[in-house]
């Protein structure tokens, strides 16, 4: 601190001081720690790691060095932070399951996809990969700016030349103050294709670029399940998110058994924690379709999921797991980066690629000028060589006789100071005629290269063509092989799959038996002799319903409510069953009128004892709760009389006045719920029975043990709401339609 400031006290308002210091901290976090640079895709710690390893000559062809040595150099020269943080950054750059294209090749324990930590830095070794070499390519040719390190003793690069599209290829993530960055990894060959497209067509749209690089490509694979429109909107704005699912297949076993094998899990999901999560959900009974989960992984991921029943649909089982576990995760896209001016902002895909290409253009120009200057210096020296080769004896004499040979050479041969020094430093064995020929050849080559570089610097089109060629070479290096092949599949957004525990039930035929006193049970298969069924004393058969265990049964009661029962929930065995009131919340005064299968697309006629009714669809008779669904609204003193299938074209109604009325079925309205309309007017009020039948087949009823049918119904035909006429001879007066 200068002496003029020592001991000086300045008064500052606390609010201003806090604001100033917090802003300084926020800017430091944003620019020097959390956000990647759009040009090389690196944060300062990663850039310093790679540059320090370059200084240690840890290129891909060299041997490994201890990570402790690398970390020591980084924190000693460039990055005055904790060694643990620097080593963690190094480890991540070497993990194949974390980096799509690792920048560091590790030797030793660098952790695994289960979430286990790497070994201590004293046990592990590292060196750079070819990807890191591409990032550093040209750094010694004045391709980028350097700045002093924190202590002023060293120089470090502000940014790397980045011949590899690292920001999109490896992605980046960081949380700063008031902002964050989240860029998923992509396929490098596809990114290069998109960059070349942008060079060839500077106005290419985001959709055109996405046709070449359709979305992220994660090192752990998986399935990107999003619509193309969603992906395009995210890349256009620079913000969005993607749904990433595990990749799974069905393995079939003997006797119809099967299991699901998960071979790829979502990015950044530790496998061991995923298995623990699924096991915990199993223990909490939140995965009713899953029986067991096993981890059979070796170096490759292999999670085995066993269904609870072989009748379960695999897609339905996976849907329950996707909803409840990390087998499906959301991957954020927030392309918030530092631009070339070190300003944080969100970029779209076109702007992001354009910024990298602009950096490559600047690097090309700087390297070209650096090379041009080197050529000019070398040509100057070669011209000096050629000048003195005409009189080597004079050169030797001046060197032997003059106390200051350099000025003498400059005067004698009209040389520059640089040329004179180069001649004085030349070895004696170079003073041969053969060397003159080689010098002239070298000068010719350099002069040609000088002209080419000059043309390149004057022609922007040629510079962009050179950049496109360089990117194409990078693309070819990463277009195939284990590292280059796309790992993440692109799929459309999944359709909604209804998940139901009914899938647990194995389909088989049963017969549901309901007694007069409301006891219900089921037996396997059909009932050949209903008369042989046993009931409690004083009870007897009321309804016999053949169905399957996967069916849903509809029950209609005298209270006008419809209930839905699962056939699989009906007790089975040789006993008496259980009261139906335990399956449906019926009151003690309510009785069951009908038990049937409500097939979709069918209609039923519901009627009350008060003589009102209407048509209702089967779908409107289904209820999700045990309390049922009110279908028929009843007046005081009324009950629901009947619910019959609407299979026919006419309705027959028998009133309490003893009369019969037949009218067309279309005269009834179709309602989901209501009181209905008058079916038949009666002085005594109410009806005793109702039936829907085809008029062409006639009206049938039972007379004792015989079945009678009346085909000539003209006397009883009318319209809804009439009183009707006395029924045919032999028609039961107590109600023969029910």
C-alpha cells in the first residue's frame, strides 16, 4: 500500500459500501469462476489446468504425471484456490461419463458412474487428450492474448485458440450470482457440420442448423423424448429444457416371462442412487407394477427390472418408473455465456456458433500475421546469407582481423544488424557451396508461402474457406468410431399412457354370483349348473354374471346410483363370499337392481317406480369412487325400478293400473343424469316393469314355465306418456316385463 494511503480513513455509507463490494463479488463470480467463455467453452480453472499441463509437456504422446504435480503447478502459478477444488475440476475433465469428449486422460481411479469419488491426487496420473491438443493448437503463434497471473510472475492465456467446438461438444454448467449457465453436450461431428453450414450460408436458420445437429448427445446415451418444435424453440431462444429418458429393452424368458433391461441412464444420474431410489419406492409400495430391481452392471450399465405379473404391458411399467424415478430427468438449456467482450448474455444456437467462428477467424488472422512476420525475419537472414556467399573469403578475413566484426560486415556487404548477427552465429561447416543451394531453395519456398499468406490476409473469402477446411478435418476425426458415434437417440415426445393397477391382474374367465341378500363371490370359469350353487339359509341366487378378471362390473341400486366394481376384487373360493356393501357403499335400505358389464358404446334404459326414465350411455354408468355416481334423480317415496339394455327399437311399459304401453325407443331422451321423462301415465301412479325389444320379433314374457310371445302389438302401440291398454290374455298382472 502506498505511504500516502497508509493510516487514512474514509467515511462511506454502509449501504454504498455493501453494494460496491457485493457487485465486485458478483462480477468476480460471473467472469472468473462460473460462466464459460463462448470461444473455447472453458472456465478459468479448466483453462489453467490445460495450459499448466501443456507447460509440463503432458501431450497425448508423452507419459503420465501425478495429478498432485499438476494441481500444484496450477495453484502455484495460475489459480490461487484450494487444491481440492482444482483436483475435482481435473477429475471431471477426465471422466468419460461426465465429458462427452474428455480433455484429460486419466490413469488410476477417477470415479465411476455409480457416484463413487476418485482416488486422492497422489495416487492418480494424467495427461492431455487430442481434444485438448486441438484447443491449444496455435497458442505459441500469437493466436490469443496473454495476461499476467495473479502474482505477476507468469503469463496465462485469456482464452485458448479452440480449434475444437468445445462449448457445444462438452457443454458447460455453472451457477453465478443472479444468473446460471446450463449447456448440454453435443456430437462434435454434428456441431462441425452446422458450423460449416453457417460459413457457407451466413443466413442459415436455426431449423437448418438443427437438421445437421438434431439435439444434445450425452456421454451416457439415453433417449431425448421431445418434439422437434420444442427443441427448435429452445435453441432459437437459448433457453428451454429437454426430457431425457433411460434406454430400455425387453428380454423374453421361458413360459411367457419377461424382464426389462436398462442399458443407458440419464446424464449426471448416479447409478447407485438410482437403484436405491427405485428400491425405496418399491418398499413404500409406490411402484405396484414392479416386483424387483437388480443391478447387473459391469463396465456397461445393466439394470434389470422384473414385473409383478407377466400380463403387465412393458410400456406401462416403464411409464410408472419414468414418473416416479430418475429414469426420466429434465435437462436444462440455458446458453448464458461470456461473449468475446467478456459480457455475460444468453445466445441462441446461431449466435453461439457465430461467436466461435468469429474467434476462429481472429485466430487464423493472428496466426497468419505471426507466421508472416517469422517468414519476413527468416527471409532477411537468408538474404544476408546469400549476400556473403559471394565473397566468403572477405567474411572470414573480417571475422579474423576486426575487433568489431558486425559493423564491418554491415559496411562491407550492406547488411542489417540482424543479418550481420546471423552470419556471425553461423557454423563454419555451413560455409559450403551446397548450403547456398539449400538456402536458395528455402528462400523460394518461404517467398511462395509469404505470397500465399498475403493473399489470405487480403481475401476474407479465402480465410473463411480455410476455416471451413480446418473444421472439416476436425469433423472427419470425430465422425466415426466409439468416440464420434452419436450415443443419444432422438425420439418424439411420448404419448400419454394410462397407468392402471389392473395390469397386475392375470386375465382369466370367472363367474360372479350375487345372492338375493347381497352376498357376492366369484368362481373360476363358467357355472354349468346354477341350481347346484350353495347359499346361506334363506338366501338364493339373484344374478349370475360371466366375465373375466380384468373386467369392470357396473352395479345399479335402488337409490339410483351406479357403482363400479373390479372383477378381480370380488372374493373367490368356496365360501359364501362377502356382502356387496363392502365393495360399494350401499345403504342398509338400498338393494341391488342390476349387475352387468357396461361395454363402451352401449345404452341402457333406467326407470323409477314413479314412472319416469331415460336412456344413458354405458360410459356414464362408470364411477371411480366407492360412493358411486348418481344417475337417476328420485323424488320422495320413489326408488329406481330397473336398468335394462336398450337392445331394440321399442319400449314396453307395464303400469300399476295394469295397462301395457308400447312406444318407439327414440322418443326417450339420452341423459347422463336426471329424473327422466314420463314413460306412462297412470291414475294409480307408477309402473311395475319396463323392457326394450325389437318390434319385429314381438314382446315375450314368461307364463308359468312357458315363454309366450305376442307379435301383433298394434293395439298397444302409442306414444310415450299415454296410459296404454289392458295387456294380452295370459299376461302376468303382477309385472311380467321385469
